């Protein structure tokens, strides 16, 4: 098991961090009318990052989940407002597991943006599929679809199986996290292509496990950024003639942030390694990682917000954006009780 990044992986991290430093413009989405940073998305695609885990013969980079998690860490650090999680993770993993070769290359190249349509409980979407005129049509609605407002392709899980649709009536939603869009999708006799699979439920479970690891990578990146900015602020903010970082209470809070960051990163490295090298260990590793990183990120973001004092509560400061991302991410795959129950089930199966 490799828990430390090698030289090439560290270079990948440096490259992505520099790209985001030069091109990420989160405020264009938060304060403007843009739904996502299209220019940054193009840069990510040009570097081949949107198809990292896609095999080379299908237009991808043929890399592993460890490498994709490195990219996600950096995107989480920067709160990059791009549909990477929806398209390069959820949609790509679903299509790869289903053996699709028609849409996957376009998603890998970043030419199209994909979105995954499942129920809020992470089950089949409340959509019916009907055979008509030698094809299939979809009817129904999906209430919450990550990046559904900007997607070109929808991968839909139904009780009848998996489908790909390229049309839907979408309604953008106002969400807690302004850096990650969501939408309601409505299908009404929408043409769709059915994807063959022997076990639709098993595909959904695999996609969820990989998504849990990917989300944890974003959360680990967010925790690291909160730690970095909070420590820097504690060094320069003076109160009662002393830098606030010299006070014991602030020192202890920063030490707790550091401890949280280290533990979260260790769990992530193991889960990402399992995704690449030990698929049997992935379900337990993914569940364990989410049980810790979800609440840990929110606690870290809340602590960072408080330690910044009044300035942290202003709209101009980014502390509240990390707070909102942390809470929305914590609940993205269900609340903490649901995550604990999922972990308990995996532990029971492993015993």
C-alpha cells in the first residue's frame, strides 16, 4: 500500500495547483451570472484531466483513482466552480462500469458535460422507461441532479435499468453552496438509449463507492486550505498587542485543524489506493472515509470561520464559501446517521 505520493503524482499536484492559481475565478460564479467557470473547464480538458481514469483507447489518460483524487483535492482547495465531480466522476464512472463507448470519449475529452440522475436516497430515479417505436423514452422527474443545470448528457438509473439521454427540461435550483450547481430534471417522452447491464444495483453501488472517495478528496483539499488560511491569519491578526496565534486557545484550535487534516488525508490515500489496487477493500474504505471526512470538513470550516472573527463572516471573504461547501458535501450522500449505518453494514459484511 502506498500512502505517500510519488514524484510524478507530486508534479501533477503542482501543475493543477498552478493552473488553478492562474485561472480559477470562483467569484465569477458566486458574484456574477455564470453558472460555472467555462474557461477553467476548457483548461482542465486541455490537460487531459477530465478523462484521467478513462482508458486511453477511449480517449482518456488511463491513469488511476489516486491521480484523480489529487486533482479533486486541488479543486476542493480552490472551490473551483466546474462540473468536474458530476461529469469526470459520477457520469464517467457510471458509463465506464456500464461499458459504454459512445458517450464516454466525449466526456473524457471535456467536449460534453455529463450528469448522473439518481434518487436523493441514492437509488433508482423516479423515472419510468417505456419501449416505443423500437427505442426507449423516459418520463418522470429527478429533484436534485448535481450540475444538471449545465450538463449535455444525462446518465439515468431507473428501476428498468440504466439509460443515456441528451435532453431534459431543467430547472436550476438555489442551493446552499453557490460553487456547485444543481437542477431538477423533467423527462416527458424523452428519447433515451438503454445501456445493457446484468446487475444495475451493483453498478450503482460501485459508482457510489468511487464517488465517496472522490468527494473525500475534495473535502481533504478543503480542510487543508482552511488550515493554511487560518494559520496565516493567526500570525498577522493582532489583538491586545499580540498576534492571536500566540494565545493558547488559538494554538490548540490550529493544532486540532492540523490533526484533522492529517487523519483525513491518510484515510483518503488508503481509499484511493484500494480503488486502484484492491476493489474488494474499496466498499469498506469508502464508507470509513466518508464517515470521517464529511463531519471533519464541516467542523474544520466552522472553526476556521470563527477564528477569522468578524472578517470571516463578510461576503467578500471566502471563509463562508468553504463553510457552505463543507455542509453541502457532508449531506451529499445522506446524513451522518446514514453514513454510519452504511459503514456498519460494510463492517458486518466483512466479519
